[in-house]
C-alpha cells in the first residue's frame, strides 16, 4: 500500500522539489504551508504515515511544541527539515523524537534514505512496543507469581500473581527488601536461591515456604534466572503456588495411611492380586488365617491356598470378576499346616489388573452352629422360624414330638399349627402375637394350650424375637416353644396345698380368737363372783392383747404379719374404754408398718402393761389424761424405736411400781429380752418408756 507523507514546509520552491522526489519513489505526498493546520490534518487523515516537519518557523520552539502536540495524540514518525546542520537544531529535535532529520534541498538520495530509515526505525519501534506490551500483559496476568528483584532482594516489579499469592500490592513492596516484609518463612531457602544463581545462573523447582501478608504460610515452587536491567544484575523469579497440591498430597498420604491401617487391621483376611491370580499384597489377618508369612504369599499364585481337585471342580471365575461382577462363594482353603478351613470368599475388581479377595473364616460359625444345635436338642425346646414376607414357616422335629406327632404328620404352615391351639386360648394368643409384631410390646411371650395327637392338651409357652426392616415392618420371626404341662400341674398342686394350708390357718386363728374371748368372759365371771376381792383386769388385758392379734389374722387372711399401727390403735382403744380408765387423749405418731406376729404379741403385751399402769398410777383427775405412742424406723442401723409417754404422776413418785409385789415390770423386762431390745425410762417432763429393738426379719410359711 502507498505510504502518505505530510510535508509541512514554508518554502514553496523547496517543497515542490521534495514533493517531486518523494512521489518519484512511490510516496503519496500532501503538503501544507501553515503549521497550525498540521494537527487538524493528522487528526482527520488516518492515512498519513510520516510527517516532514519544517523547523524554519519564526520561533523555533513552535516546531518543537507542534511535534509534541502531534505525538501526544498520534503514534507517527516525524522527520525534521532543518536549514543547515547546526547543533542547536539537532539537540532540540532529539528532545522530541529520534527518527532523524534532513537538510532542506538535500539531494534525492539523502532525502529518500532518511525517509526509509525513519520508516524502518518506526517499524522496529512498533515491534518493540508490541513485544513489550505482550511481555507486560503476560507478566501482569500470569497466574503464577512473577517478581523482579535486585540481588540484595530489593523489589523492582511484581505482577498480579504475586499479589494473589502473598497478599502484598505493588505499593507495599516496590522499593523494599524481601527481608523488610519477612516473606521468606525459612531464610535459608533464599540463601539456597542466591547460591544456585551465583553458581549456575539459574535455579529450577526450588520448593520454599513463604509468609503472606496475613501471616499465613504458603508453599511455592520457584524457578529463577539472572537478568540484566540498566546494566545491573537482577533476579527474575517465577513462583507457582503449590499449597493446594501439597495439601492434596498430604491428604492423599493420610488417606493411604488410613487405608493401610484399615487394610492391616481388618478382621478379615485380604489378598490383592492381578488378573493372573498372582498375589501382590496381603494383610496381617490373612497371614494369621493361613499360617503363611507375607513373603510366602506375595509373588505366588492364589491357587496355593486351594486343594487342586476341589479347585478343578469349582474354579476361580476370573472372567466374571474382570468384567466387574463381584463373586461370592463358600470355599475351603488349605492352611500351611494342611488344615482345611471353611471360608466365604468375596472377590471383586478394584481397578484394571487389580483384584481383591476377602476371606471370612466360617470355622467359628460352624462350631457355633453345632453348639446351638446341641443346645436346642439338649433343652428339649422346639424351634420355629417364620418368614413373614412369604408366609412360609419352619418347625423343628422337637415341636411335633412334644405333641406326640411325627414330623411328617404336620405341614410347615402357620395356619395348621394355629389350629392346634385350644379354642379358648386361640384369640388371646393371636392378640399377644399381633401386639408384639405391631411394636406395642418389647418382647414376645405367650402361654396357651395345644392339642396333642392323643386328643389331650399340652401347656406351651412360646417366646420369640422378630426382625424388622427400615420401615418398621417385621420380616422374620424366630422363637422356641417350651412344654410346661408338668410345671402347670406342679403349680396347681402347690396352689391346692397352699389353699388347704391357708384354710387351716384361718380356722386355727378363728378358734384361738374364740377361745381367748371365752377365757376373757370366764375371767369376767370370776371377777364378778369374787366381788372385787382379787383384781384380774391385768390378766384380762393381756389375754385381750393376744386375742386382737388372732382376730386381725382371721379378718385380713394374713398368716405371718399385721399392721402395727392399726393394732396399736385398736388395742389402746379397748384398754382406755374400760370403766377404770378416765377419758384419754390418744396420739399415735407412726406410719403403717407390717410386723411379724412373733414381734407383735410381745409388743402388745408391753404396751398393755405400760398403758394399764398409766391408768392405775399415772393419770390424775386434775389434768387431761394423754397417752402418746411414737415409732421411728432407723433403717441404716436396722432398728426400731418405740416411745410410750403418759401424762400425770411421774413414775418415780409412786413407790408401788417399785415394790417386789409388782410383777408388771418383771414381765416387761422379760418381753424386752425376748425382742433382743433395750428399755429406757425417762421421768422428765413426763413419764416416757423408750423401747429399741432390731427390725425383725420377714417370716415365711
């Protein structure tokens, strides 16, 4: 394409000559003799490729300013026309541009060569600028960190990748030393970098840890070269952030370690091998299972673990495993000692040319099954197993035998076995089963009668456990039937005997109570006949205390214990209701407590003795008569404290209670000794007897 030259010249004659020479050599020329029009023309004519600018303006500085104005807006070469080769012209021209000058009216050769040289310089300059722009763009936009430093570590330039890696921006590092920002987490890494650059002039793949602006640490892989800028050696370094890679490697190592730990610690024996069956790895459990060491297994064929004839009958299916199918078979392997072990072998393809076989030892399961079979047979219980999804059922031979049937006489269906249940028990048994299977009960147990082959009914207790799926639906139900007919008969006989014994005891208590009542009546008659000459009231009260015990035993149908609280209330109510007793305010400070009869009787006699003494010698007519019974149970010390307090005269003020003729206290002492207790008397502020005795053990019939 023809290049257009804008000729800005004041002299018409020289302008014509230069225009002619330029056109002669194929240039298009546009001339202008008014300098102020130059900028407008360049703005509006994009085809102008070069400007020949006259310097012979009235003011030489106008030429310089015009050139600067043009270059501020356009990237275009300017060649100056000078009147003569003087320094003052050339110095000013070099301040603006470097494309040269030509003396006015120079011959054709010099003019054209100057113009061509200017075009070549401009083209070279453009290429340099484009190269620098590309370099700058690559420098700034590279995802890797790029920085230029002096040898002493002073930052000259950084790119955006440096900021992304370290967090530092240009204004924070340019003009600063790397030591000023402590970017080397391990300063010895920089020493290795400098040493390598001095020795080789280049360093590749130097792994270093850098401290970022926020204090975090990142790992980078650095390559560096020595470059010369302004006649001074600098370091150009490119660093790639490999922190994520390092973390991935760390996680991979951790995962590999975890896998290895799981592999080695697995309870199952594991073999790793190739498609030809050559063992490449094994775990500890496999060596323990087979008796072979790792060295003896690795490198050998897996066939070494199988008896040849059995392997020929049931070969290993490499074809299925290699196609991606997981193959599970029950096999027998031969240990180093020659022992055969039953195993479940599960084989799958892990990756190309890598197979994994897991061996589960069935020997303990077989022994457990044998123990279970013997236990079931030894227990004489019958086993049943219902598949609740298909309705199929399994009944052991023992279930049929306990009803007198042969196993072949009954089919393994739930309905047929249900028909054998007694009609009166059938609905209850069905309801109990339904409640368990619906989750309303935590366990299943049901007792019912089943018809035997001879037409009689046997008592059966059935217990079982169901398996439920994720939706809570029962899928399988397994349990045992136990024949409890003999136990039922024994229980019925025991209940009959107990019933007879209870009836007998009730009759005994009734007769003792009546006899004591009759004795009490005879004492009353004797007392009346003697007309007060002899006081038999104490004897009557003592007999009455015993009579109340048997009366309560008869009424409550209890045979060994009586509630002590109700006994005390009834006993004292009768004592204080006699004509000899004044009105008494009775207070019982105690809780209901069942005590054995052998304890109740001596306690009743003691209470009777102290209460009758209170009537005779304690209560006075000038104050309200009060009698208080307080009982405390001291469980930690396994004892009971019983306090009897009465108002009125104090015990020590009445000498009749201390006389040898009084047998009351001697009876009390004997009864306290019988209870293995102690009796303490206090006379202030009122008379109080405190009896402490051990908590009696429960009696059995």
